[in-house]
C-alpha cells in the first residue's frame, strides 16, 4: 500500500481510493454525493467515515469521506 498526501482537487486524483475531509455541518461534496448528505450518512462528525464506490466526477475508484468535526476543534493531532 502506498499513501500520498497531495494538495489538488480531490476529484482529479487518480488512485484506488481518495480520502476527503468534511467538517461537521459542511456540504463540500454534496453535489457529488447528494443521497448520502440528504440521508444524514455524511454529517462531518469527528471520526465518522463513509466509503462510496464509483462517485461520478471523481477519478478515484473509491471516495472515503472522513468527518473532521467542528472546524474550530480540528488540530494536527486529530487530523
């Protein structure tokens, strides 16, 4: 397994999987994952994870949405 930290559009990363972070109450990826946001499956709560396969608009085969909690509570240790 190879892990890489990159600073580019998550949708453009060609990989088996890409991890994206969502803040609590945020809707950064709601356009790509409307069903998961509407159902409450993605809320951004800290340590909440949602794995989705074949997301339209993403080059990666899988997208893991990781909840990062409230923005003011995020620090390097939590990340």
